[in-house]
């Protein structure tokens, strides 16, 4: 079965650079969630989209932005990267509010 | 979102049942109990969820108390591959921000040979 695809899997950036993370949800899933997981921490909710509209916002820095496109894939744009942005970034998708969300394998971002 | 409380760690012998408790005493009537697990730095994996009734699937069973203030995830025959952090999450069912999954401090289950 198709899963949530995230790209790239690994990314190394320097401080103050920008990064774009991509998420391709499972086909027919219209809701996407983004999470950030720092070293030794639990996943923290960043932002979500439903039918291409932002549906909820968590602890996402102002330096980050995200959107969901017409084909339902989503991109997380991160600017002015800081060392503290080094983390695993997970994307999840679901097709109905009362069904489970499926997570991708994540993008490991390292800021040096 | 209702808060959950889980023990930070548990051990289980391979082949035995693993019973992971979760307290969610402030849960409201339309909130679901979800269980996910995360195997070292992989994406969280859905296990099971329920509202009021006990649930069972190919992975696990979920026992929810009658007052819904606590639940237990049961892995009937734990294997070494079940070693992971297990998250109990209470999620709303009435729309908007209630639909997101809020991860708290889970339980690190270690299955020993």
C-alpha cells in the first residue's frame, strides 16, 4: 500500500540558509500535518492543512511557512535556519477526521 | 485536548503480554483514545484507537474503562521488534484544532529476550 512520502530524507544546511521539505500524502488523503521532533524529544505539532487551507497552527516559528497544493502535497519552507532547527520533521496524512493519521519516515534536518 | 499520563518506561519478556497503562481522567465525551508507537527515529506508527468500547485488531487490544478515565494497550505476545516508545493520545472528535494529535511523554517499552 502507498505510504506518506517525504523528501528529502536527509538534509544538511548552514545557519541562515533556507530549506524546503516536501510531503506527498497517501492518495485521496486531503489532510496533512507537520511535526518537529528534536533530539530526545517527543513530536511537536507545527501546522496542518485540510483541503489546501490551513486548519490548525501549533508552535511553528514565524521563520517557517507551509502550504498545501492542488495535488494535496505539502511543503514546509524554513528560512534563516538556526542550529536549534536541527530535528526530524514528520508529515502525516489522513482522509477523514475520524480515521487514523499515517506518518511518513521523516526528514532529518541538520543545521551546521 | 485532554492530557494523558503514562509510565516513562516498562519492561516485558519476549513472548509475554505487554500491558501499557494510560490515564486520561479529564477526557470528555467526544474524545477518542489513540495509541501510536515510535521505533527509534522512525515515523510514528498507528496502533489502535477507540471511543468507548474495547477494540482489537491484528496488532493489539485496547481496553477502555467504563468511566473512560483510563485505558490499557495490550500487545498479546511481545517480540523484540515491539521495543519502542508508545504514545497514548486523546484526540477530539468535534472538528478544528481538536483533530490534531498532541504527543505527550510516552512509555518506552523494552522487550527483553
